[in-house]
C-alpha cells in the first residue's frame, strides 16, 4: 500500500464517521457500512471486485448491530475499512478478512466512547456562547471546531494504522501459511452467526419465530437463496399482517396550522432541517447528546422569530440546547413542531418554555422507540441484505445502488415527517407513531426479518465437521456428510446461531461471546476437526 | 406476584433501546409504567399509548397502584416494569413487591444531580433511594442495552 492510498482510505474512513455530505445518519448508514467502504477501499487499492466482496462479507456480521440511544456495540466502519484493506494487501480470503475485522470493530467502539466523552467539554464553550447570544457561532461549536479536531485525529490514526499495519500484515501472512490461515477461515465462516443472532434479539418474538425456522428449512431442503426468501416472506408477511386502507389515516387527516410561513419562510424551515440532518450528531456527547445539534438547527428559525432582539435570542438558544436524543428522521419532525411553535410565539401566542421542554422531553424517547425501529431494524437491514447478496457475487454497482436507495428512502420519509411536524404539531406526530401503518410495518418487518435470518444461516454461516473414520484406508463414516447433512443440512450453523442468541438472552455480553466463538473455532480449525 | 421479566429505571421510559432491543428479547407482553404523575398527564398518556407495541398491554399506574397490580395473582403476564427514577421502585418494594434485580438505564444530567458514569446522574435523594433498595436485598445493575455487560452500581454510590 502506498502512502497516497493509505491517506485516501483514511480520508474516506473519516468522511464515513462525519456529517458531510450525507448527514450524521446518512453517512453512518452508507459510507461507514463495510459494504460501501469495502468497495471504496477496493477502488483505491485497484481491486474493486474483491474489495466489494470482502466488504459485503464483513457487513454480514454488522447487520444486527444498531446504534440506539448513544450506544455503539461495535464500529462497523473501522471493521470494514481495515478488514478490507488488510485482506486485499495480504491476499486473504473474505472469511479470513472477517476474522481480522472484528477486533478492529471492537477498537472502534472504544474510540467512540472516548469521542463521546471528550466532546462533552465543547458543551461548556457552547453554553458560554449561548449566554452571549452568539447564534452565528453555533455551527462553529457544533461542527467546525469538533470536526476540525476529529478529522485530523481520525485521518492520522487511520493512516498510521493502514500504512504501517499493511506491511506488518503482509509479513504476518507470509509467516502464517497453511493451518493458521485455514483456521482463520473456519473462524470467519462461523462469525456471521453473531450478526444473525444480533438480528434475532430484535425480532425473534411471538409468531414471527415460526418464520425463522421456515426460512431455515426452505434453504436447507430447497436450496432457496436469500433474496428469493426475502420476497417470498414479504408476500407471506403482508398476508399475515393484513394491511387496510384505513392504515393510512394518520397521514391523511392532517390539519394545517394557520400561522404556517407567516414569520419564517420555507427556505428557513428547510435550512434548519438540513442543518439538523447534517449536524445533529456532529457534536454527539454524553452530556447533551444531540442537544447542541438541535440548537444549531433552530438558529435560522430563531433569527426570524426573535426579530433581532438579543435577549430573546439568548433565551431561545438556551431553551433549545437542552439534553436531546432521538431518531434522526423523527428529530426532524420535532424540530418542525418547535419551529411552528416559535413562529406562533412570535405572532403573539402565549407559549411558555415548559411547553417546549415537555414536548421535546416527552416525544424524544417514544419517537426514538418507533423511529430507531423503522430506520435501523426495518429499513437498514432490509436494503442491506439485498445489496450484500448482489455484492457477494461481485456486483461492484451494488454498494452505489445501496447508497442511493437508502438515502432516497431515508430523506424522503424525513421530509414527510418534517412537514407533518411543522404543519400539524406534536399531536400529529403522536398519531404518526401510534399509527396502524407503522405498527403493522414493524410486525411485517419482524416476520420478514425472521424468515430472512433463517435463510441467511445456510447461505452465510459455514461450519463443517472434518471427522472421518477409516477402515482399510476407505472412508466408512464422515460425520458431516453421513450424519449432519443427511439429517438437516446446516444444522450446526443453526445450533451455533441459536446458541449465541440464547447466550445474549441470558445476559452474556456480545464481546465475550465473540471472543469465545473466535477462540473455539480457531482451535477446532487448527486441530483440523472443522473444515 | 406477577412474573416480572424486567424491572428497569429509565428516564426516557419506552424509547429506542427499549423498543428495539429489550422488549423483543425478554418477550414482554405487558408494560407497566409506574409513575405518580403520568396517569393524570394527558400528553404523556397519549404518547405512551402511541408508542406501546401492539403485542403488549400497557398499564399507566401510580407507584402504589402498580404495586397492587404486581402483587396480584400471576397469570400469563410477562411484565416489563419501568420507572423514571428509583423513588417509585423503592415505594413498590416498601409496598411488598419483590424484584429479583433492577436494571438501571439512563438518568440524564440536570441541576442538583451528580453524574456517576456517562449514562447516569443522580441527586443525593436518588442516591439514598438506590442505597435503600440495595439494602433491601435487590441488586441494581447499570446496563443500557442487552449486549452490554451488567455493572453493579454499588461501586458508584459509596
């Protein structure tokens, strides 16, 4: 790897973790995914096809890892970047790359905690500037300052890690030929089970559980692929859930408030919304979470509604910089409600601060409850599964198509929520999160998710015993062929996946589970008991 | 006593982590929110009814009412019990409820609260509640999402 290549990869790694160009959630869900990052690394290192395949393979583990309420169990971006880069440089197969990527993901999640912690210090400075009514500096404290530091730090450590790490990896791979690399492949074959088990923790409940086994059996006996399984379960799920025309009611009976666009313009509203989507988590920290992001978004609104009154601006900035944390799309809706309320206040309505506080504090949790589920449990895995499958076959257009489709849906829905919030207020948002459409969509996603998770076991997890008995140099019994495959093909991957699921359910930490799984599969691989 | 599959203290009540990760994993079918203010707060009542998953029954009760409900005959309920802070939990224990353990989620920073770790801040009164709960033999663990390790909070409140 040349220094230029390492630098380019490091820059893209930083972009994936930053807010520009697709927004805090947009970048996280696209550039930062191993599927997309693998493709980018592949292009930079001159092998886009292999990069795409490796990235997609690593992405399977991270299908079920979501980031809710400021937690990041494992950093998929770091895993995808370093895993793909090292695998390409060292000429490793995708399975061995996966084994290499996991520790990188764990390291990344530690760095996330460090970032979230030190960024709390910027909040002091933000509060000082708020006290001085410096609305022009909100974007500086929310984005320019923290990201100036973050960009330099991330690009520096990623560059160093990639540049020096790749020569170490090349030497390591030369040293570790044969059994150790085989054992790494065995390890990589088992690891996708963690991703599937993590998916199950969010959906394996009620009658949807039957579909998990149905999905598994359909692939075991009929050899069904993952994408056909997805579409078949989608049809079955729609039948089971039973959608009706009334489910759209929450979107239809929307009343428009009469003060809309009397003080602010549509441009102001969209300006603040774009700020929200881009920068809501650019200064993510444990003390206020998205609080400073929210106030930054409110600045274009407050500039109009305070009419140049310094004290009103200070009060407004203080009010909107409180602790805030919710789903990105629904956050836009809450921003819309606040914009409308500020507008009504400017027109003379008596709206006390408590009304804003109770609205934001009351809505942010439940909005995240529905919003995180829709975006991270429904949308992200569904779109990912389709394009991961295509990418595994070497389709280099798949990561790009994934990015476009995800962003189109995410921002399309976000715009819809923004307008519902702005035009119809807090109660309309409550009707939205309580709507039949959303609750049925979640039920549908559980069924489809369980079915697809079952199908993924045979397509993505591999574990084959290498135990044979000989008589007169003839194989008389092959444990895998003669027992497991004869009974139910894929039985071991199924048992491993369910084992991981129950370990998580019993309260074991996922890091511990991964370490145990890696060690055991590595030992079985070295001993040649598994192929 | 009814079957309580998870007793949680979390200021945000039913939110992203609870909806995406806890409810399905513990397979709760009944959600009890024990809070003295919420039953008479129309706005919060409306929000919690909206967010409650359709496969769960929702009960919005005061701490005393919740204790009565939980002490009732066990049926098919698998209860997810959630309170905003430790006071309601302590109240229910004093009313005779038995909890195996309490999982502590988020309590945000606010005036008068000191932060223990990145997700939990508490006032001296709240710390006293934690202490009394632990003294009554109910361990409290900090754990945001099920895949995190459980951390005993005894160390924080000394």
